[in-house]
């Protein structure tokens, strides 16, 4: 009887772990986020209009020794100590910037019409890349981050975390290529079969109708320049997002891909030319609702004991680009992992 109970407990634990793994798998998320081409276009347009966030948290703490006493079975008193973490301060915030622009470039489906006719869906996996448009923004980023860590590190140790993300972006999207679709390709059937421990067999069936496609949403931000000005339109023209499917094509407008934060004042010419000069001008916080997403990249964890190291960061910052010069964002774009060629260049190949 005892073995039967142990077997049931082990089976229940394994079954719960199985359900967690299945419902957190990419296939589950694809089926849950199924859209038509038009619906995907509208969803991506929303992503292109959404300004990026650079979100910071800082937790200060120290360790204290705790003494314990226990009595063993023989009545003897045993003493031991443990080190416990005590959190004394916790703050969060976002980087303040003046303008942002989407430079994701065209999305081109890597298949021909004949291949699409044999498939019904595209598994679209979306990644995110947040970069800086100019050297002056890098200086401001370092200064803001150093000031944030200085305000948050009020104890012996501290943990600093940074997340760069676009609020609301879903990593996995299932794009329906045509009106007709095979029987049973929906989240409800997957949910039911997973409860019956048949989830892996359903995935094999589901993958027979899908094409895999990756796409990177790339944003650049600037604290010192208005990226919406006409002088930048030609520079970033080839990076305006475009959806190019075999059966449909959408080109997004320039207005869909820019963001201007009027609450954050643009620096004067003197401040741009002297980015390392101490600036006491107060800036308003960006009033943007933060929506948490699971992004593991760009996470930073720091443990230091000497706060003087933080204060010295500002004196070692690299100089910003002179006022009026072109930024190095084009060079950054060309060195990125995503493909930013225009449709014409792709077709030539």
C-alpha cells in the first residue's frame, strides 16, 4: 500500500512538471497567438509605434549572522549560525531620452509561392534590439545609470539589473497565410491533448503545416537629437519596416516608427558639445506605463563595496560626437545581427 501511495505522488509530480513544460513551450505560445496576415500587420504596426524602455532596478542589502539553538534526540543543545540577507533599500526607474525611432527594416518571407501553397502558417519568432543613435546618448546613458546606482546603493552590497525591451511585444506569433486551415490547429485541442499526455504527438502534427521565420525589431534612441527631423528621413529610409509576403505587402509610414518625448527637454548646443560638463538642469520623468516582459538579454548584476567607484564613472566617460556631425548609428546598424537590406537588394540576390 505504501508503494502505491509513493507511486501516485511521484506520478503526480512528474505530471505537473510535464504540464508546466508543455504550456510554456513555444508551440503553446504560437497557437495562443494565432493571427491572419492583416492581424499580424496591425499588431506589428503597434510594436513599431511603441517606444522602447530601458528599465533599471537596484536592491541594497547586507548579511547578518543569526544564532540558532536546537535540542537533539539525546537532549543535548546544539548551536550553529547562518548568514541571512537583509534588504534595506529597493528602487526602480527608466532611462530618460528625447526621441526614438524604429529601424527594423524589411521583413521578407524566405520562401516561394510553391512552398507557401504547401503550408498554412508561419511561425514568426520576434526578438528585440535597443541601441543608441549617437555617442552623446551613450554618455547620457552612462551618467544616468551611474546616478541611479549611486542613489540605490545605500548598503554594503547591491544588485543592479537592466532590461531593454518594447512593452507588449509577444515573442511568438503564428501567422495564418490563407483562409483555409487544417483541422484541429488551435490552442483548445492542444490544451485537451496535453492533459491526456499527448502534447508531443500534437506538436509533430502541428509542425507539418508551418514555416519558421525570425524577425528582429530594432529601435534607436537619442537624448540629444530629434530623430524625427527631415534630415534623418533619407538616412533611415532603407530601415523603415516593411512586410513583404508572397501574397501581400505592407509598407509602414514614417509616423509609425518614431517617438518624441516632449517632457524630456532637448539639450542646448553647449550641453551637446560638452557632455561631460556637470549639468544641474532638472529633467522630467518619462510618464510611460511599464509592462513587464520576459527578456533575459542585457541583464547586469553588480556587487561592489566601494561607492567611490560609482562616483568616478562620470570622469571617465568618452566624449560625445560634436554638435551637427552625423551620428554613428548607420555603422551600428550595419554591424547588427539582423538583415536590414532593402527589398530591391534582396530581389537582386
